[in-house]
C-alpha cells in the first residue's frame, strides 16, 4: 500500500492543546463492525465492557526527557536541544538532537551547567548516542531536575509548557520511568473510572512498553512496506499473560488501552492467540492485512494523517471504516492527538 492511502485533511483547529477536564469527560467515538457510529464519553466506557473482559493498560511513566544543551567544540559554542529516546546503558542514551547536523562524534555537551555528555555516535535523522558524566540513579535525578516534559511537537510548537503538563501528560496509573512520550489513550482514565470498571468484574492487566520519541517520526517512504519502525522495549509478565489467556478461554474479550498496549500484546502472542511472557524490544509494524491474534477491542485517540498509528487502526477496524470515522470526527468537532478525544474500536 502507498503512504497516500492514509492521508486526510485535518484542520489546525482540531488539534487539542489541553486535555478535557475531568479526564474522563472527553468524547469517545464508538466504532463497531457493520453498526452505526455512537457518540459517547470516556465515562461511558463501563457500559461497553462486561464481566470477564480484560482491559490492558500500559503503566510506563514519562520522564522529563527534553533538555537544552550547549555544544562545546574548542572555542565554538552553539545551542541545541536533546530529546532522550532510548536508554542503552546506565550512563548512555540515544537522543534526537535539534539541530543535529552540527554535531559530530567527540563533541561535548553541557546541560543546565551541572551535567555533561559526549557524542559517541551519530545516526540518521538527527539521532545521536550520548555518554553522560553521571550514571544510574544520579543521572535520573539530574534529568528530572534539568528536563521538561517532552510534549509532542504539534503541541509544543503552539504554546509553552507549564506546570499543568507535568500532571496532564501522565497517566494516573504510571508506575515505572522510561517513556519519552505518553501512552495517550490512558490519559483519559481517573481512579474512579478504573474502580467502576473493576466493580463490573473486568480484569485490569498492566503491561509496560517504554514509548520512544520515534513515535513522532514521519513516514518518509511512499511504499509503506519499506518503512522501518523504531524498536521499543516492552514487558508482559507471566501474571498478565495468564490473566489474558484465562479470560479468552472463558469467552472474555481483550481490550487494549492504546496502540502501545496492543502492539505489545500482539508481539507477545503466538499464532494461536496465546499470550506468553515477554521482555524484549518490539518493532512490530501493523498495517492493513495484518491478522490480529489476541486483541478484540482498542481504545485510542485520533492520530496524524499518514502515520503508522493511523495505519494500525485501519488494519484493526478497516481502512474505509476509519476514513469515514475520521471524517465524522472532524465534521462533528472531535479533538485530535495526544490531548484530544478518544475512540473505542471493535475489531473488524
């Protein structure tokens, strides 16, 4: 398939710059095979679930991964910005740099006056490997002090960050540091909504996929079969795998909150749909024609044109169905992207 198959016109006014308040008051478009659309609220989610279902959530925590830096090369200094992308060692991260073209291996960077790093490798697309002067917890604490929340570029370009983003761009169940982008479908949940869902007899199962900055990189090839996904590290515990397998065997449905949860469960599932413990990187690229193994439902926000995530939802619910769903969402004022509204898709 061609990249143009996943293009659509999106007005700038549809991009949400702040989340709904309260979180679960966001709108939610219900998309079911062969059925009419339904306009709901996220707070209506319990009405769409039933006892024995499993709701799969990604409990990764976003770190303040964007940091301003000064490149020092002899007597020459320039300002630059790093967005940490993937931890490679206790003292080493890969990062996307802006501007990246003016960096070379051997360059020294100073962050906030108290943290330094050396460029040890230069990769494609502005990505570099940085070796820091601190390691482990000491590095984590320095990044937390210096960095800011890595809001997506389509938000950061339109307004400055503030204190609200530290809470708004984090799920209420975030448990483990490691992501440089939020699993945004989960931003809609409140403790009260989760309690209502559990009271129905729905199982909550947590997975962990640390979202990398590669999630924002555009697809640059016309033939999508030649696109290469960035790998991201994920974990599915034996307890979560057992919960999902038992529910499926009893006729329960598996509903993933967010594309990160879905990609991880599908990476951990075998051809028969049985989910196994998983602790590895995944670069799974889901496009129309993919046969889903273990997931029945997907709660997800509205994605960018020509993005790998719009390709994924088109594979899940059908390309023509999603084209029409997105047209309806735009026409009826749904809010798009990370701080936007939600959809609940049932597999075609």
